[in-house]
C-alpha cells in the first residue's frame, strides 16, 4: 500500500517539502490530472512484472488536486457539463486496447456514479470520479512504491542525459531529484500571438475588452456588461461554456423551448471559420454488427507511411486512406442496417469499393448503389456546410442557421441515420492509427473534434432558445475581425454587407498548445535546452512511448511527455469503452518504459 506524504499542500515559507532519502529510485510526473492519473494506474498494473526494486518514490507535481487536475477540478461551476454520455467515459483499459501491459478493468462514470447511461454529468462529478480513480491506483501500487503529491508548479528541468534530473518547483529552494521525468501537463496557457497581441493593445488604448483564448472556467467574465453586444470568435466547446456562464450563470433559466432572461446577459454575436456549431452528440445506442475496423487504414498502412524515405504529406498520402476508411464505416452501417435504402448487395458493393482506384470511381459506385444523396457520405460538405452559401440579410441567416441546427439535432437523434454513428466509430479507429504518425498538422484534430466531439444535444437546444430570445446572434463563416474607429468590427461573406460593431471581443477557444509561446516556463526551458518542436509548435516525441526528441531526432533517455501539446496527441486522456483508447496505449507504453528504465537504473547504481 502506498501513501501520500505531507506535501498535499504547499509547505510553509522556509520549510521545504519533505523529501525521501535520495538513495531510492525516483520518478517525477508533472501533472496530476487525468493523464497523470492514467499513468499511475498503468504503473500499478505493470509494476508486479517490471519493477523488482526495493523501493520507488513517485512525485506528482501539480498545484491542483490529484485526479481531476486543473480542467476537471471539483471547484468549478456545476453548470458546466461533460460533452460525453456518462456510459462513454472510462479511465480503465479493456481487451480492445493494443498494449503489452495487463488489462485492469474498472467502472465507467455512469457505473461508478449510478447515473443514467445517457446522462451528461457535470464536471464536478467527473472530478470526483477521477479522484476515486487516483485513490484506487495509489492503493494498488506495491507497498514498496510511495506517492508524494507536491501542490506546486514545476518551473524547470535540468541535468545531463546520462544522470539524474533536477526538477525545480516554484517556491522550493531545492530540486526534486529524478531518475526519470514524465510530463503530463495537459492544456497549456499561452502568450498571445501577433494578431491577439495587436487586438489586446488596441483594446487597452481605446478602453475596450479583449479576452484572449483561455480555459473558460478560469476566465473573468465580469467585464462583459448586461445588454451590451459581445463579439465571440469560436463556435466550439469553449463557446458552449461561455454561453452557459453568461446566461444561466447570470440567473437566466429555461422553460421548455424558451429562455427566460435575468436581464444580466450580454448579447453574443458568434462566428468562426465554419460559422456553425460542432455537430451534436449522437443520441441513440448502437445495435447490430460493427464494421471490421481498421480496414483501409491500419497498422500495415501506418508502417508503410513511416517507412517512406522522403516522408509523407497528410493531404496527398494520408487523407485518401482516411476518407476511404470513413466511407467504409459509413456504408457498412448503411448497407447492413438500412438495406432498403441501397440498390446493391453489400458483398458486391464492398468488393467494388475496395477495388475503386480513386475518388471519381468511388463516387460513381456510390451514386449507383445509394439512390438518395442524403445517404451518401460527403466529408467536404460536412466540414464546410456554409461554403458558397449566401443570405440576403442578417435576419434571414438567423432563420437559416436555426434550421441547420434543428436539422442536425433531428438527424443525430434519429437511428434511421445510424450510418452517422458508423462514421463516429470510424473516426475513433482512424485517430487511434494516426497517433502513431506523430506530426500530421493541426487540421485533423479540429476536423475530428467538429464531427465527433461536439456538445450534448440539450446544449444545441439551448442555443436555439437563446437565438429566439435575441441573446445569441450568428455572424457566419470565415468571420473577419478588425479593430478600427474605436471598436471591434466583424463580418462574414455568408451575409454580404452585414457588419457588427462591439466594444468587447472574446476568443472562445483554448490557447494553441505551442511550446515556444507556452506561459509554462518548464516547456520554454525544455525548448531552450534542445527539445524539438513541429512547425506548428508542438513538442516532438517518440510516438511509441513519448520520449522527448531533440533536433536530431534522438529520444531523451530520461524525459517523457504525453498530452495535447505533443505531436502524439490523442482525442483525450479518458475515452469511450471498447474503442481501443490510444491514450491508454500511450500510458501503458510510457509506464512500461519508465519501470524498465528505473529497474535497470537501480541495478546499475541509480544512474548517478
């Protein structure tokens, strides 16, 4: 049985955190949220096989409580929900996870909390679930392994490649000594980019309000005054949180399909690149057989891409296989569950689909086999639904986008369109494969989130109610934002000639996870120390186990990193049961590599 030390809270001034004797091997995990908790669970699962040492100290470094960390901490508004059904949230591995370590099954959120499977839990409850997972993992560690939580920030890592590392903590005069360090930091705060910095400077000069990208629960929204128009750039999950906190969070309430305002709400004008919200979560369960995935993008195809001497291009070399895989998932479901809407036997279609030489041949096959265009998969149209669409007036567009949202809600809750759920499962399969490629650029992650990680249906119904109440106004696609004449000004080609002027602008999105602009001094020091980054600014890591790479592509023997700021990012630190869980696979690989290294290090004298 392991135990926490007294370092659950910051030490008193002048009284350093208690630390064990330096003779024991030591692992430092920076970040005690879902990723750090998942690592601890995998260490507990693998230690009986891989670690025979007489002792090991694991130091968890995070100013927030272990389990939930910052994002899923229990101290946040109960109005904020998860965007997944309770049955689709688990922190435990199962037989579908491809890994070398043992499966340790455990309850989903809905099983643990006794919730309805289709419920959307609030984040406070998810924080309690994650804390329970942390406590269970800690209890399952062998007695010789002890956990110490340091409620501080890590600010720097130093030390040569072939010796113990020093992990420096904020307010602590002496570093933690670590044979190995794993960064599980999660979402990062970032310095403003050039455009944001210009907008912030203009806001200061003219007495305006500019709220940059941030985790919405941490943003001070008090400067957004009742009744005033507020321009919002971003229509994803961060916008949903903002919408909730500025409406129900200010005393408004919903009655049926109507919103009853408190009078304290601002008026939100929202636009984005696509100009539409993320697609609703699907509101029905799977029945029948699943498509045999992966089919066209599996381990063999990934290995082929990685073996190319000249590398690969995502759009040219990877996307065609992604498109083929998602099409296969879609049509397998359509033909097997809704055969009356097809004009060909599935076996014939499958054979011809596999043999189709390119997009034109595939489109011709689909046109012949699927009579209704609404049953055909068009990923381009899904990605950019407002491309080329024009409205004569701003009010016409409000009606049009409400109709679009209503249609999306109806389709995503209608099992007669269950091919959409087939595509969702295809997206999960594809993501699990693409993680192995490392840097593929930012577009795929956004596309996946838009199709597969949208808000609960009730949130879209709330958008409709707010729109009808005049508190939510849609601007359009490819929204432009300028600062001129003492205001922020926005427009969109969706409604030619329409512009809105406001004295407040909110960037409703998380900061881009770039290493160079991270406010986290730990990552900035890593970059200065030679850690490599992708052209988009992500930390480069070995996709197998997360070891940090330098500019020459060499993996650091003692430094690992997992999470959204790396080029091996996954859809999330927890996942839907029985879908392969790429984050679980990464956690297992990192835990096994760490335990094997620490075991060798002890035999060889601690690496000192």
